[in-house]
């Protein structure tokens, strides 16, 4: 029964997200399933809190069901209004072709089997073992326990260390706890599955099936990604949203398809609903601004996308501010942002420059620890792209380097405020994890694989 | 002169095959050696061993089709045998063959047929079957993925060659280097992931008999490791009301776990915590104080570190870490010297 309810909760989120993917114009079923859990869980968790804020509903089972129904209703309404019937939806639920049993022992099937074994293991481990991870107990899972008990979050003001990160993963835990299910960790397997499926589907747009599968397997077996598929931290969710979102926006840069912009912006926006401290979302804003001002196409849609990105980014901050005002928490209200602190503090030029070498070495050591296994192959891929003047891939490389620079700058700013800056190696490595899917995409989409590109030339 | 010429031409003609054999044997033999000699250091020469195997896989795909066709059945047979042995090894570890006496069915069998039971035990030790049981998942993963690589190397080789022949500008050697490094990367990651899966499946299986909520202890290394945190805190929860205010140690060695208020709150919520005030005195609002010997650190010390007079104490409740037996001490003061390696709490007398 526990297994059934666990699967039901997450399947509801997945189903809602699948409808959202259809509404956004994703026709490929694997791709739609790949991003379904991300969209569904993101939208439902946002509504879950919005219902609390606007209508005073408790953060409980009723609110969860209402949020699910709201997303479902809006999606069905849009589909019906757009197409006058639900035929496309029914078609979308059908399998496009029967699963062929021919050539069972093929290279592709071997890769699929390995991926299934790895995913199943992640699911079993997350289903059978409880949450024991330090940061999760201190914050993410603890918040879910408070929500389950009180149906709200205001107690967090008194408890302290409660509102530092947006509540996405805590809400995912609560969705299980409010129905009396302890197995909240299963959500991370769904996110892991989404990352792999989404990555596969996006790579498959440009590559042969076996290349895309090999890419997904390389990503699945990356040590950092694999380890995070069985721990209840928010880094896996964050990297899934931000990396897939940026790849969608990269596709939009190349092909100008509306659906890629919409899904990309939504995923990047939702990444700020998982972790708001990293400014990686700004890369998406830069990409959109550059494209709409340079090509003067999809201008209105671009501006609307930017607005929705900004709204999702601001949502958590606005809600916590509302709570601080409501409970008159002056300390929290007077807390300055990093930018304000940076402008207020007078750093001498010598102090600013002094850290440069140390920070760079420290950054290099830790970031390299994350991408070290991929580095030699990535290096050859980039060289091949440069040699072949593969502008498409080089654009993604610029996004990759943008992230790289942002992580370095973040470490540098941190070093200006905290003497303990060189004790955050683990955090720095986790923050650098979005580089992994982008590196894998660059490796498996480089000029040496890209037959279409060669044929075109 | 003639022999030298024949040998040279033979080596030249079969250089890829010889090279493949050398790499394959170097890889498999060094893995066997590591398994035999350094069983607890599976990462020894791992990068080199994986490089041997990856290079051998790449070379094998380029060997004559006829040769590979002849070998296919043999490779298949070895692969199936290895998978079978691996499953046997996994099962032997899952049921923990060294402690079969824990199973009632085994005990019944040995009571009814002691001779057969003894013969099986003797054979197990005589044939040194324990050597097989203790073979690591790294060893099996290495061989299995190497054989799978050989089976599909033709396909991978063909697919790669098919793509690579279209490259007009990037040099072929460069492309082959990329291909080799990629196989190396995937092979390395697969070995790590599948070995980890094997090991963890065994530990997950070991916890299944325990109710879900109690698995925390086993998952975190057991009662004599970090897992004690959950059991100890459950004891606190079971003996205190939800509005209890608990005095916990400062977050310093050896109390890094129970002394961290943001960590400990997960275990005892909705109970609240306080720590010693700036005068190193017990805050008046504290209802109980943990008696802890330090879960995390090695330099053990009893908390509270101060003596508490009898008139301030309503009771001292202790839990035996091994048996979980609970003892209540009334009418006694607290002196840390008397509570070395003890766990429990002091309930303060409220005035």
C-alpha cells in the first residue's frame, strides 16, 4: 500500500507535467515524459504555496490535491480551447508504435538495460532507506516535518535557519508526509530519471539513438550525479532544471522554436525555486535579450518569458518578506543582500587583488574535482569543434564558460566576506555540478559525432 | 635470417592481434592480482587497468571479422559464466553465508541432519569457497564490462568508423584518441557505479528485516557508530513531553552531532533546545539535560561537564547502548566522573 500511494503521488505530479509539456508544444513523447516531473512538481509546489499565501489554505493534503486539480484544469482548458477537442491529448497518451521484440541483443538495448538498472537501483535505495543526509536533516527535510505537523511555515521564524533556500525539495518531501508516507526520498529518483530522459531526448534531436543513449549513460554514471540521485539534497534538482533549461534555450537560439523558449524559461525559472543563491538564471536572461534584440524576432514572447522568469525568481523572496512583516521580524527584514553588502563594504584594492590567486587555485581544485573525469574527452571535443568551426556547439560552450566564470566570481565574492571561504570545498563542488550535463552534451554533440552537420557541409 | 624474417613478418601481420592479447591479459591478470593481493584496495592501478581494457576493446573491434566471429561463442560463454558467478557471489553476500545459523530453516536442517550439515561446512572451508564469496564487485564488474565491450566492440567500431570516415578535416588519429578516451571514461564510470550498486544492494537487503523508521540506525553504520544518534534521540522522545526544553552540549568535539541545534532538531522536534549560557551555567528554562559521551568524535567526554547537586535533579534516566535497557536513578547528584560512557538525560527539579 505504501508503495502504491508513493507511486500515485509522484505519478500525479508526472501526469500534470506531461499535460503541461503538451500544452507548451512538446510533441515528442520521450521528451515530454522527460520534463514532465520537473514541470508538474514545479508548478504544483508553486501553487501549493500560492494557495497558502493568497487564500490562507493550510499546506496539507487538501491544498496539494487542489493544486493538482488547478494545473490539470488549466492544461485541459488550454488544450480544448486551442484544438476544440481532446483528440490530440488522447493521441498523446497512445504509444506511437508497439515495442518491438526484434533484435533484443542490440547495442541500444544494452545501453537502455544499463540505464534501467541504474535508475531501478536509485529507486530501490530511495524507497527502502530513510533520509540521513546532514543538510537535509538540518533544513530540507526538517521543513517538511514542520509543514506536515503545523500546515504552515511561520514557525520557521522562531526556529531559525528555515528560509535560506526556496522550499521546492521540502515541498516534495511534504507531499509524501502529509499522506502519511515516510518514503519522501523517492522524489530524487524521479528527478534523476527526468534528467536522464530529458538529456537523452534533447541529444536525440541532433544525434543517432545510440549516441544519445551513450550520452545519457555517461551522465547517469558520472560519480557526482549518481551519488546525488540517492541523497536528499537539492543540488540534483537544481542542476536538472538549470542544465536542461539552458540546453532548451540553446536550441531556441539555433532553431527559434517557440516551444524551446517556453520550456527553457520555465525550467530555468523553476531552478530559482530550488536554489535562489546562484545567479545562473541570469545567463538565460542574457541569452533571451541577445536573441530578441539581435534578430528582432519573437520580441513580445521574449519579454513575456523574461517577465515570468523574474516572477518565479522573486516569488520566494516576496513570500518570506511577507512572513517577516507579518511576524515583525526586524532582523530578517534589515538583512542586506549580497550586492548591497558588496556596495556598502569598502574593500581596499590590495585586499581585493590579494585573494585572486588563492581563490583561483581553490576554485580550480574543486571545480576540477567535479569535471575531472570528463575533462580530457571534453577538451578533445572542444578542440574538434574549434577546428571544424562548429558554431552551434561553440555557442553552448560559451554558456558553459559563462557558468564557469559565474562560479569563480561567486567564490571570489564569498572570499571577500568570509574568512572561512576556503572551507567550502564540498559546497563549491555541489554548486559546480550543473557543468556536468552541459559538458556531456558538448562531448556527445561535437563535430566528430555530428553526421548531419558533415553532410550539410 | 629466414626465421627472423618470418617472425618479423608474423609480428607485423598480426601486430593488432598481439597488441590486443597483451593488453587484455595485462588488464585481466593485473585485476586478478589486485584481487588476490590487495583485496581492500580496489582502486590500486585502476586507471591503468581500465586503460588496458579500453584499449583492448578498441583493438578487438578492428580485428578480422572471421576471427571475431569464431570467438563470439567463446566470449558469450565466458560472459554468461561470469554473470552466473557474479549472481552467485551476490546471493552469497546477500544471505551472508557466514551467519547462516541466523536462519531458523538452516538451524532446523542442521538439527535434523547434522552429518550433512557438517559435510557442507567442511567442504566450504576445505575448498576455500570463502575466497569466492569474498571476491569483490570490482573484480566482477571489470571482467563483465570488458567482455561486454568485446561483444559490442565490432558494432561500436563500425559505428565510430562510419562516423569518423566522414571527417574531412579532423585527423583520424585524433578522432581515434577521442574514441579511446571516451571508452575509458564510460568503462571507468560503469565499473564504479555497478560495483557501488552491488555493495549497496547488499546493505539495503540487510536492513529489510528492520521496520522502516528504525532503519536510520543501520543506514548510518549501526548502534556503535553515527546510527546511535537516532536510537538515542528516540529514547529522549519517548521519555519527554513535546514541550520539553532540552539542554544540549556546545557544538564542539566530541558532540558535533548532538551539539548542533540545527541538526538535532530534526530528531526531537517539536521539543526545543538550549545550550549553556555565556557564564557556562545551565539556563533556567531547561527541563532536561542530555547525558552524552559524544557520538561523533574520538576524544570522548561526558556532557554535562559540570557537577549538578542532588537538590536540582528530579531523576537521572540512563539507557544501555547495547541492550537499550532503561535505568532510573532517584535521589542522586550528577558528577561527570561517575557517568563515563553513559547515555541518558537528567530531569531537573523545577522550583
